[in-house]
């Protein structure tokens, strides 16, 4: 459970961190936090299923990278949806 929480917190950090570089695609503070949180949790679950274990480094790096990936993905989807209408 501790690794799960670390992944979620690092995912939030990744979502906020990536918004500094992709300002034109920002989802707002709440959107960045939520997508980062979801990315951290999804990555944690994926790592546990694939690797079969947990660890500090996996929780921190996986959560952070997952937060960045999901935040950027949601930004791209949002941009595409707004440009189509």
C-alpha cells in the first residue's frame, strides 16, 4: 500500500512537472493533478503485474513517468477534440 501511495504522489508530481513544458496544452491545475494521479496509479498497477514486485525506485520512477505520459495524452486528446469542432 505504501508503494501504491508513493506512485500516486509521484504521478501527481509528473503531471504538474510536465505542465511546465507543455503550457499550451495545460489542463489547468486540477486537470494536471487528476491525470497525473491516474497515470501514477495505472503505471503502478502495470509494474506490479509485469514485474511481480514493488520497490522504492519502481514506485517513484514508474509513478512519475506514468503521470507525465497520461497528462500529455489527455492534453493531446483535448487539443484534437477542440480543433475538430
